[in-house]
C-alpha cells in the first residue's frame, strides 16, 4: 500500500474550510509520515493500542490526533489526555472519564445515531437534548460538533438527506441552547461528496488516500 500519486490534486478538490482526517487504521507510521509531508496533518485512529504505538512513533512531527472509533470505557484513560479530538462521545459514563482523566478541556463530537441502527454506537437522535444537558455538567467536555455514519447502499440523494438531518439537528441545538457547535464530522471514502454537500466540516477518509 502506498500514497496515491495524485494526492495533491485530490486534496485540491476538498474545500479549504474542510478538515481531512486520515483514517489510518490500516497503515503504519511510515506511510502516515509521508501523508503528513504531503499536507494531511490530522490523523484518526479507532483502536487504542494502535493509537498508542503510532502516537509514540510520530512524536517528532506532532500531528493533530483524532480518536474516531468507539472508545471503550475501560481503555479510555489510556488515550484521553493524548488526543486532540474525540469523535465518538456516546455516553455520560465516557464524559465522566474525560472529566476525571483529562488535564484540559477535550474537543468532543457527540456521536449521533441518526438511523437508529442497532449495530452502531451513538446517542439516539431523539435523546440528544437530554444528553447535551447532562454533558454541560462536565467542564472538561468541550462539545465542538456532531458526528455520524450514514447507511451504505442508498442513492446519492438518500445519503445526502441523512447528513442533512445531522446538520439540521445541529442547527436546532444551537438555537435552543444559544451555543455554537461549529463542526460536523460526517462522510468517509464512499460518501464524502454527499457529506460535503450537506455542510460537513470534517471528513474521515481512509482507502481513498491510498493505492494498493
């Protein structure tokens, strides 16, 4: 596996205001270093052990670290004070761990279950208000955005509509609580274009960045 040869041309198709978070689950530190040198400086990991290894290996370049996978509570304290962004805040129990283990406020995306898939994590969209109100009690949990994953296999319009539901939910929460929630983490290699059309600010891209 190696970096796609037209990486600069590809990145130029992404609006400047959008943060490309490289989903680096299947690549090692050397390839991540090459990606960093080509302008992608935000890395997203979803496994604690892999993150810790890469974190140590890449201290010299000091990338911006995002944890984008489900964070098990029994492993959370290992990474909470090392990451810059958590994209998968989905429980009050995890918020409590952040409050206890974090030295400074942590930028968090609330993971929202828009489609209520049983196999996926996330706060059910209809419970988001009560969840937000409880999270407000923890000063070290800094809510900066919402995150979601779309159902695969639908039409372009269907996928876009899913992302728009998250955007509309964010807008409603901002209005209700008189706060700013500036970021929307949505869209991966298969559906990032629909996410961009629906106002994504962070797209989590994996295999589209690489070539076998």
